[in-house]
C-alpha cells in the first residue's frame, strides 16, 4: 500500500510542496473571511479607547452603578437614586432608611468594590447645585460630611477635611462653583473649596452677584440692608442699600436701589442715573439698558440717550450690539439704532464662546449669523454647540453636518477624531456605519441612527425601536426600545439614557 510522503528519496523536506499547501490553505481562509465580511459588514475596526467613568442605573425599581464600558459596578439593590458627584471618581453616595414622614434618612459612601468609605462620619452627602436654567449638577471633589451633628467639607482627592465639622449646615451657593454657604446660629457666612473663610457668619442671607465667584457676593444685614463683598474679602459696597441687583456691570458699575430710586454706583461711591428711570437692567461699555413705562432703551451713564425707549425688551449681545424685541419679534441693532439683523425672528441668542448669533425662525429652524452679520447657515436645526472642541452640529437637508466656528464644513471623521465608526446614509435613506477608510462596517439597514458616543456605542433605529452597536460595529443590543419620549438617545451596552436628563441615569426599561 502506497503512502503519501512529503520527503524526497533522500528523506529531505520538499519545500516546494509544503509552500504550495500553505499558500492553498491561506487562499481558502482569506476567501472564507472575505465572504463572511461581505455578508456581515464587519471590518478590522479597532475598539474605541474609552475613559473610565461611572453612571447610575435603574432597573426593576432599584438603583445601581455601571461603568462606561457597561460593566455592573454596584448591583441594583438601592431604593433611592445613587449620586455620583464626579463621574471619573469611584465614589458613590447611597441613601437608605428614608422616613418620608419626618424627612430623616441615612447616607453612606461606597467605592467600586462596594466597600464603605468615610465611615467615620455620620452622614456623607454630595453638594447639589443648579444653574440659571435650574439644571442640577454636583460639586466635584468636595463632599459634605457630618460628625457629632455638625457639618464640614471633605476633599475626595486626599480624604482630608478642608472645613472642620463645626457648622450647623453647609450648602453650595446656587449657580456658583467653589463657594459654600455656612450657617452658625442662624447666621450665614461663606467658604471656598480649599477652606478659606471668605465671609464670616454675620449675615441674614448671602447671594451671588453673578455666576462667577470672582465677581463677589451680595450680603444682607440684620436690618434688611444689602452690601457687596469681593472674593478677596474686601467690602466693595457698604451694607446700606435696599437692593443690589444680581448683575455685574463692567468697569466696576453696580445697580442698586435706595428707597424708591434705582441707580448705578461704582466702587468709589459715585452715583449715576439716580431715580431717573423705572428700572435699570444692565451696564455694558458705559451704556445702560433702562426701562420706562414697560418700554426699553439705552442711555449713557451720564444720561445721554443712545437708543430711544421704544422696544419691548433689550439685552446685551457683544461690542456695541444689542438684541431687541418689538411686537414679539427679535433682531439686533447697534448703539446707533441701526438694524444689523432684521426684527423678524422668534428668538435670538448670542453664542459668545462660539461667536455667532442663533436666530430662531417660525418653523423652529435657525439661521446662524456671524459677527459680520452674514447668514452662514439657514434653516438648520442646531443639535450641539461644542465649545470645548470648537464645532457646531446641525441637522440640514435631513442630514447631520458639522462646522467649525468659522463655519467651514467638516466631516465627522475630522470632528470626531476619537471615533472608530462613522454614521453613513445611502441613496435609499437607510443608515449604516463605515470605518475611517470608508469601508462599510454596519450595513445600511437602519431607519435612523446616531454617531458613536464617548463610550463607543452608536444608537440605531429599526421598525420604530432603538438598539445599539459597539465600537467595532457589532450589535450590542437588538432594537428593543421605543424611546418616543426621550430627548437624547444614547446607549452604554444594553443600558439607554433615561428620560429625565436632569437626573442623568441609564436604564434597561422602556
């Protein structure tokens, strides 16, 4: 019986035959892989690099925590929302034993190993804060702790107290970072995030002048009079006024009320426009927006009329430009009352960080207008203005497009440089994804979709339901959720963003 051999008569390896067999196998394997990719739409897409963060989750009436890779960190077992003050730190504030009748509760902090931390304190809480639109946020790296019934502040970066537990209460100053109201015997003071006492506990109330702590703080005395104290502890205005408006005029101008008179005063005590108008709204570049008989105009602080008191509202934009309202329509004029943007829009907002005007039309689309008053984009829906990365995302002609702040159109690959797959739409109006080289990674089968998010997942919609694909284009979750009431559609694995964006959590429920 003959046998096949790989050897010559001299029992040496026949290299030509071996190479031929290897090449034949390689060709077969490559053919199989190629056919598989053709049908699956997969490519050699790399997995996206994702920064480690933590998020609350809600399922079956319980709260837990996942990380940005979709791993469960804290099993959902808590009845109350778990607060994560800083998503980059594994510090989770859990509330339990809540008595809704008397308002008492207990709290504890746990880490990523479900171990209790800061257990030497009776209570550990995050410091809630709100911006001017009443959106909730938390102070990062600082927690409120209680010991022996008194409150202090703890730095989570090193675990040390920056403010000793000696106050009856501590709360964040609304709308302002790094500023905390302290209370002792019903008197209020203020400390910062490194424990410096800015204002002693001598006042009935403390308010921010603006949303920047550097601008100073309005204080109220026992007799109901108001003054102004700067961040460096200096007294800017004596505590003698009936009101100080929460408006910071430039060049040290402030708007105050003495008796029935509204006036402007500077830090040297000089007064302007005292009692001349029903109200003074703001001071910018030496000009004041004033109100008389429910109509608005602009005067110089010496009283010289700049714009006649004839508009329904005026707000400062930039330079010598003001947004004005007339008969429920908005436009922009300069200090010569020359029309720069026609008074025809439903609303106008000046995006100061990006340097353009967003003017809303009757159909809820917007015109984007640069500081030269040229309409750069017309009839778009603004999806995102990313100030940190310097781009605008708009929906235009039923497609998403990207522009830098010079209104130069950019591709998603240029803007979203960290992404591994990119949204693509075919001639039939179906959505899929391609890699950086334009290779199809996810076939064009979806009715709608979003770009890959920071956590590597893209949302996809099919037959009215939403699901997700991962950073390689693999299906992470088959379309499952209707999400009709969700403003934002975003996934981390099987978890989708909840409806309440102010609470910010992920869930696996419809």
